[in-house]
C-alpha cells in the first residue's frame, strides 16, 4: 500500500524465502489510502487500532486480528477509524511467485486467490500470516517460517480462496512419519526447511505436512521443538549453563531457547533449573 501521510513507524524489507515477498510492518496515524491498486497480491493482518477498508463494493472496519486479502490489480482504499491510528503487517506477493510456490508446495497452481470477500475472520490464518512476517523480520527460524507459510497458503486455498481445485488426498503415512521423526531426533542442529525435509524423503511439502500432522498430532517443526525441550531438561537438571544448553539443542540463541521452553512448559529454563538446585 502507498505510505504517504502521517506515520509513526514503518519498516519495509525483502523476503526471498517467503514467495519473494516485500514485507511491511507499520504503525499509522491519521493516514488515508486513496483508491489504488497494486501489481502484487496484498496479504495484510491488522495488529492494532482500526482501519476502514473499501475493496470494490465491499466495506469493513478492520481491527486487531482481522485478515485482508486483496488480489493484484483490485482497486481498494483505506482510512483510519476509531482513534485515528492502526498497526498492520503486510506481505506483497507477485502473482507469478504465488503460482510457483503452489507448484513447489505440491498443491494446484493458482496466480490469484479470487476471494469471495477480501475480509477474512480466521484466527489461525491471522496468527500464521503474522508469524511469517515476524519470523522474516527477525530471521530467527527458517524451518518455522517455511512451515508457517505453507500452512497459511494451504489454509487460504482450502478454506477461503474462490474457484480452487481440490487439494491432493493424503493417506496415512506411518513409515514416512517414523522416518522423519527419527531424522529430526538425530539432527537437532540441522538447518532444515519444510521443503528440504520433504525433498530428502521424496515427497512434496504438502504431503509431508499433512501426513505428519495427521499421524503425529504435531507439525514437523513443532515436533522438533518438543524434542529439543525434552532433551534440554536433563541437562538443565544437571546444572549445565543455560547458554550452553541452548547451543547444544540447536536454538538460535538463549532468548530463542527461553521463549520456546516457556511456551512448552510454562516456566523459563532458569526457573526450571532452580527447582533442582
């Protein structure tokens, strides 16, 4: 979207591994978007405040958690609502890049979303689009980013996009899931992505993700994080330094380890370790 007018903060960056998108994070005050269109698709998540959006003949005041999907060349406009400010995260994606990504993922090719409505109330999709943008900004975990992007695009395709072909049928694949689990347990430091892992086992990323979630109840990345935390616990109980444990378990840094450990256990590594001292 155009960014003329009063703005508190804005950040723009290129994300080659997220469908070659241009990413935006911004907080806007008293800003107005005149009617305009992009040559890219716009995948936006409102993260605060309120924005009145008009897309062709549809209008809505969008608030925190709302998702807006606008195809390339579709005219839209926006105006601050509420107290006159809002925050959002956006991915701008070329139609050809979306089509190429769908093919790599192993789902029907599409260059447009053709949404019945650009306004989407889907908490899971909102969290995923936010997560892809956030992970891309901090460059913390390529595996998480690749998997979250896949889940977002698959969810859009399955639940919201118009004129979509059926997703491929994925049968139970217990042997595949066991092999992937073994690989993830044995190589906690491996810098995998969903695509590289799928290629290693001769399946598409879509098949790997669907089969793994069906059989394991977790995504491959979530399973890896679970294994890292489980393996970290005895080291923490033995009094090993937290920074050392985070490196040995393959986390990007100690803060990354602390965040994941607390998500899974409810306490920080420091609190957990102190209970055994």
